[in-house]
C-alpha cells in the first residue's frame, strides 16, 4: 500500500542526500505524481511509441525502472509476444517492490528485473530503450557512455525515449519556468518547507542539462533523428531513432 509523500514535511537539520531507499519506495508514486508535471501523459506516450516501434524477436529496456511503471506500460502495449523486457535499477528496495507488481499482472511477455548499475548492463538486440528521468542521476561524465552503449545495442529503426528535467541558459526564462514548477507543487499540496528540503536533498544528486546538451549527446552517440516529443515546464521527453 502506498502512502502520501510526507518525507520532507518535518524540519531536519541533518538532511542527507536524496536516496531511492525504502522510505522513498513507500511514497514514490505519490511523490512523482505531485512533482513531475505530465508524468501520466509521458507514460501513455511511452506505451504508444512502444506499440509503434517495438520489433519482433527483440528486447526492450527500462533503465532506471524504479517500481516498474514503464515496464508494465510497455508490456501492455507490446504487439509482439516474442519480445522480452529488461528492467534495471540500482535500488534493491525498488526492484523488490517492482517484482511484486510485475507478478500481479499476467502476460505472456517476460519481464526480467535486475538490481545493477545500468552502465554495466549490456544493451543487446534492442528495439525500444527507455530512460524515464534516470540520466539526470548519473555522473555527467558517464552520460555519453551510456547513450553510446544504447545506440550500439539498438537494432536499425530502434528508439530511445529519454525523459529528463532540463534547465535553460537564459536566466529570466529559467526563473519563470522554475516558478511555474513551484506553483505546480504548491497546488499539489507541498508546503514551502517540503519544497525547500527536497530541493536541498536533491542538490548535487539530480544534475540537469540543457535541451541542446541532450541533443548534442544523442547526435554524438550516432542518432541522426532526435527531438522533444513532450514538454511540460522544465520536464521534457526526447525521442531518438536509430
């Protein structure tokens, strides 16, 4: 049973860096719904893109799968039963909880969940790879490496769906968009204390890039076609086609 996100509702002077531990797992669906504008639309779009681009006899990857929402969405929309979905996350509590959700929904399509560093995950014979708000938590120096690995592991015509929080070069635009996002969180019931403490917890953990930085990396990896297919405030999702 999921709880309401109250992790940052009490002032904590010893606040540590944000971690995807058991306390976050228990409130994660509520947290992401109230923090990420357009999250359900992104999930629905991932399902539609899976239906459009998944190829027979291939593998689909959910890198940074958390509780398996993307894996389950892809499995529901997959038009081919001879495919396999591989979900990867470094958080053992996330993976253990995700296994219970995957097992609760019967399907002929297998889902393999792995607790490992995605940098060590071989991407092979892939037609769809999803990184849904994952790259932003990886060391910036290693981001090009993972995109290169994904591109090399995709079959021709395969896709990468990359969702990220971005920032803007223009300070006035950045300030305006940040305020829109703050208002979104306030409207969803977060207090000023919760907002400020979560921001402090995520500092140096979630490191965002600009839209252009993402597009440049995708091009360097080898993708000739890449663009934003969805945006809500400073949250975007890119589609890159091999």
